[in-house]
C-alpha cells in the first residue's frame, strides 16, 4: 500500500463535467518509477526541489550532472547556483529503517569528501561525467548569469568547498516522521558547514494513468552549522568534531601500526547490530574507544578498553562538561527505570557526572567474549537512552 502519511487523495472538482480523483502512487511500486527515475526527474526539473522552503540562500538551482564520482560513492544529483554553492541530492525509496539511516550517513560522506576537493578536482570530475571538456561549471552557470566573471566564480566555488558550505538534501517517497528524527539528530550532532533538508516527492495519477501529478513536500530543514577547519601536519583537513574528539581517519590509522591494530580490534563491536534504527553509527576514536552520538548536543555513548595490569572495559555516557551535566540532570528522574534496562553493575552518579558500567578484563577468557559483551552493552545503552534523550531534548526545545 502507498504510504499516505498525513495526506489524502486529490479531488479535482470540475465546474462543468465529471470530477477527477487523483490516486496516490508509490515509487518503486509503479513500473519504471524508481530511484533512477526520481534522480533524472529532479535533474531535468530542478524547480520540483522546494529550495525556497528549505534554504533559499541556495538557488536558483542549476543542474550540473548526475552520478558524480567521489571516493565515497556516486552523488545522485549535483546542482550549483550563481554564487558557486553546491547542492547535493540523494534519492532513496524509504522501504526500511536501515536504508534511511544509511542515506543520511552516505550524503554526509559525500560532503566530507567534497570538502577536500579543489576547484580543479571538481571541474575534472564533472567533465569526466558529462564528457564536456573545459570549464563546464562556469559555462553552465554563465548561461543563467551573463554578468558572471570566471575568476570570481572559481574563487566562490573554492571558498564553498573549503568551508563545507553545501546544501545536502534527501529526496524520497513516503518519508515518515521517523526519518525526520534522523534529520534533526544529524543537525544537532554533525560538525560541518552544511545545511540539511529532506523532502518527499509524492506522486498521484488519474484512474487511467495518463496524467501524473508530482507534489514536493519539504519535511526537514536545518540551520547552517559553523565549520571548524583544522589543518593536520600532513596537510589534510580535519573537521571540528574530528579535531576535538580524536576521530581516526583511515589515512591516520594506516600510518600508525598500533592504532591500526586497535581499530581492527573494535571491528566486530562496530559491526554489532543495533536494535534502534535511529541511532547513528558508532565510530572508532583512537587509541582505545568508540562512540555514538546521542540526540543531545555535545553528548555520546562511549565504549572503551584500557590496558595494563588492571585492564578494564566499559560503556559510559560521556560529553562536553556543560552539556553532559545538563543531560544527566534531565535523566536523573528517570534513572531507576533506566538502570533496570541496563546490565548488572551499571551506576548513575549525578555529583560525579558518571553514568555507565565497566568490567575487569580478566573476567573474560577471550577477546571474542569481551567484544561480545561490549557489543551487547552498547546496544542496551542505546535502547535505554536514545529515545528517552530524544524526548527530553524535544521537551527542552518546546
């Protein structure tokens, strides 16, 4: 059945003649209308993208290409405006929670990769995709803005790339409220310079199928987030979250054998299935822990292991000092019911600002057992906390 959300059918009332009922269609259930069809439709008719409702500072949108190649994958749609700002669109059929969560992570990866590019990199890949040599980007935009100067345009695009100044959009059919939660979570926890939005593309058809009505519905928009750019010693860029929280890039892991071994140790824990589909993926943070963001700014769930003669491991709620204190105060009235859902030994101490559980290394006979306990404990903390923290955050914002 099509996902109707909060919308009914359209009734086209004729003042003379028979009325026309427009029935809702579902992408993927209609022959030929799939993600590729949606991608091509948006590229051909960018006016369908509700840019004014999501972020009017981007636009009007000028189509660049589809399937732009990046190290993170192929971007479905790329648009640009006369100010050199890029809009990236990922098209998805929202069949399950996992695909929706992956779509959010995927488009964020695209933005991170483009943030490493120069104008020449962008021009090269666009030319490779379109088969049109020369400065295709500038020439395309010049058609819409005759007074545009090439050097000013190149400088503007370069600034946008360096600052991560992108508009990231997810487009799909039947986007429900749970997907909006993902967008809000991304907005609160991502450290980059992008704007983010989601919109649903609702399709309706007449009974004979001869006419199609397309209705874009903006669902989520974010404010622009300031991006903190840090230049590493090797000349590469790290975003603010990487710099502050010690995220390990693949290049950095490869350059340090000890961290490569440590990262490999955590692989099976990171691969553990989480019950909660709204939880963003956990990431490795060297030298000895992983973390996953909570929907409360500046806080996360952390799993760690420590070495030495008194080696321990555990899972805790952590964060920056002030946000963590605020979160723990908000959780305090719920702590008894939360602790009942957590492993034995979990403790909550508001004064010490600690909330978690740990075990001694020697309580287990193998690394497989240790990793299994960590994976299960992370899952229990996510199940007990993510939705509650989300509700508390929403209540504090209202």
